[in-house]
C-alpha cells in the first residue's frame, strides 16, 4: 500500500504565494527574462536536491526457516513495517547555462532537467512490529541480527518495485507543477520542461 504524503504540498507550491520564497518573484524593471529566469532557477538548484514526492509504503515481510535435516522443528516470522520513500531530482549535475534555453522574442523557455530518481528510503526500526512468530520443536527464537537481515531483504523488495510504483512519473508531473507557474509568473508565455534519460547504474 502506498500513500502520497506530499502531493498537496506540491500543488500548493504552484501557487504564486510560494514563488517569492523560491526566488521567483516578479522580475525587477529593466531585468531581462533570461536574467530573471536564471536567478529563479539558480535559487532552486542551489538546494542540490528537489524533493517532489514522498510515499509511505506498508510492507509485510515473511520469513520461514526449516533448518537443516537434523533440526527438530521450524521457525516462521511475519513482520509489518513502514518505509518512507522520497523521490525527486538530483540537481548536482544540472547546469542552467547549458540546460536552459531562453527565447526572449517569443517569451519561451525550455528546461532540460535530470531524470527524477529515488532520493532516499527509510524503514524505521521503531515502526517494525512482529505480527506473528511461530517456533516449533527445539528451535530458538529469531535473533536481532536475523531480523535485521530479513528487513534488508524487505527493503530490497521495495527498491525492486520502485519502477512500478509510479514515483518517477509523479515526480515529473510535480516538477512541471512547480516550474511552469513560477516561470510564467516571470513573464514567459511558453514553458517547456523535459527530462534527460536516466543514468544507468
């Protein structure tokens, strides 16, 4: 199960009231559209990371250990946990001088942003609960080191599912919701936002 915690925040970020805080207030008299746009974009890119979406994932992790052939009994564990994923744009390699094209005559601007990615994932141990634990025979309880290993497997399962969660597409949508109103407020009639191909790891 996923819950988007920040969609409302980014819808509000499209409002004029937050543009001044981002360095995107109405341009000063005599300042060109190019200068005003670069000032706005430089202010945003100085943060290095633009967080655009956050998901709360509820995860059930199962583990079963029957042991070796000579072991009497088996062990089963069912954990419930939460993971918090933050998606957005890493602006480290973004260069406004090459990734921003301004056509002042047409009042148009084109920005090529890095492809959104998963910026962070946190699975707090204090939010992990043992939903069910069954130990039969002469087996010992699960040790903390074993539980941590099981949780790491759960984290990897979540990471493997990121492409199917829609996080990247939603981050792109929110990036447009953030930049387009801000730049139109500066005086641009047309704003084009595109994204570079994702970096293969």
